C-alpha cells in the first residue's frame, strides 16, 4: 500500500484548513444559503482547532487513520479516538465549500462583466499562493525540519486545476468527481502497480501521498480535487433553487452517502483502503482511512456535512435575522484564522510547558483560549477586508 505520514509527522497530523475560496461576504449573510455556508465553515474551524490543540498539548493523542499508521489490534481508547475522529469533518467540508464558494464567486464576477482571463489569472495566483503556504508558513511550526504538502497544497492545487475544469459542463464534472470518489481505491492500486508497488513522486503528489526524505505529502491532489469539484457543482445549482429545496436535497444526498458508508464499512473490503474493521465496535466502524481518503471516509464525512448544512439552512430559513456570531466570523475569515491558530497553539504549549504533556482537558481549554484570542482579531480583519476589497486580503 501507499506510504503515508510517519511518526515524524504526528505533530503535523491531519492538517485541516479553511476553504481556499470563500464567499466574499463580510456582513451577516442575507440568505439562508449563505448564512448556512458561513456557519458550517465556522463550525469546522472550531473542530479543527480541537485537533491541532490536541496535537500540541495532548500526550495521548491518537493518529491511526491510515493503513501505514495503524497495526491491527492497537488499542483505540474511546475518548481519545472520538476527539480525533470528530475533526475528520473538517478537511472534506473545507474543500467542498471551497468549490461552492468558488462557483458563487465566479458567477458574481461573470455577472459583473469581468473577463474570463482575469478570473483565471486570479485563480491561478491565489491557488499557487495557498499551495505555497504549506511548505513556507505551516511546515516550520508543525513539523520542524520537514516540508509538508497538506491541505493547503490540496486546496491550492485544486484551485489551479479549476482554471480549466470550470469550463466543463456541471453534469460531466459531477460524474467525473463521483467516478474518482467511487473508484479511487482501484485508481490508486493501478497507479501503484504501474510504478512497481512503491509510489514515485508524481504518484504520491496526485494519488497516494507518501514521504520522500524531508518531503511529506499527506494530502494527494486528485482525491481532494474530486471533493472540490462536487462542491463546485453544488455551488452552480445553489442560486437557482429555493433554500427549502436545497435543504431537502442535502438531507437526501447526506442520507445516501451515509448508507453508502454503512455498506462499504460493513462489507469490510473494497473502499476501506486496507484499513478494515478489527471487530464490530463503534470505534472500529468509525476508524476509516484519511491518508489517503478512502471511499468510506469520504462518504461518511460528506454525508455528515450535508445533514448538518441542511440543518443550518433550516435554522436560517426559520429566522432570517438569526446569527451565530462566532461561527459567522470564523467562517468568513477562515484562511486568516487558520494561518494564525496553529502558531498560537504551539506558542502556548511551549510557554506553558505542556507541549505534548497534557491530556484532553488541556486540549479543550487550549481550544477555547485560541478561539477567544483570535475572535476579536478576526472581527478586525473582516472589517479590514471589507474596506479593501481589491487589496491583498482578497488572497487570504
């Protein structure tokens, strides 16, 4: 099977990051659709903080969510496992909503008469910048001495790919993305067979992930691009449907994805990427492969995301003036928050002397403290970005 993150990368772990292309609304969303997108993104920002706080403070942290990271029979204490597991929602949600926001943004630019070449140029520059932030900004705090290609690489690379893919009919794009999600394990197997069983750099960057000396590729591009494409397709149909209709379809799609998860995980074969269940416990059912993302993982997380997003849309539809301030602000300043929060957590762990020495209590306290410290800064940045719509903040 493919190489994956090694014990050296435990601190880096499953880097989750905010949407690479956010809806550029900086005031409370005027429609249930956009309010729900902000709230959903804000929710997973907080869950992401739990994971990274655990990576900095929690001595008992688990990272077993890949075939190269887990040995059958290894104990999975429920509290530690669930603290890690609940954060799996983050990366698929970020990438999916990046595609959704990209579709909404392109539609607005097109309606404003912006030439396609200008849109392409912005996407290309922003995608390359976001991808570069992984090795240049995140690596030194997450895994000193290593060069990490994680979720910012996947989001940035996917944005670059969308320069061309966005021109394809949405039905063909959706079909292609589903083929990649459903057939990903076969695709990986074929690529590994063609490369002699060990992924070369190109195969690792695109499909499997792996480690090459100091370079660690944790988020291969193609599986995550498929998720962004699904988000793009959702964003293309979102404006033309009533919120109630969208919410109902999200529930149906989410339920279908969860049924698929149960079928794949129950069969315990294809779709689990060599990380089958050891037994019938709940923990083992939820112990799916994220490195690289298995069909079971994608179906479970996108299914949960769809159901939660539908609930947020229903809440916003019932009360159009409803706000969830923390989720709203973090959702609207997601990349800005992401680029600061891990560094703040690492500083706090070092200063307190609890680096990798605490437990779950310190993990959750650190999460709350990080959100409390960065929230007012995000409020300021939201206002600054609104006042400078054509300046550098449009890239962050």
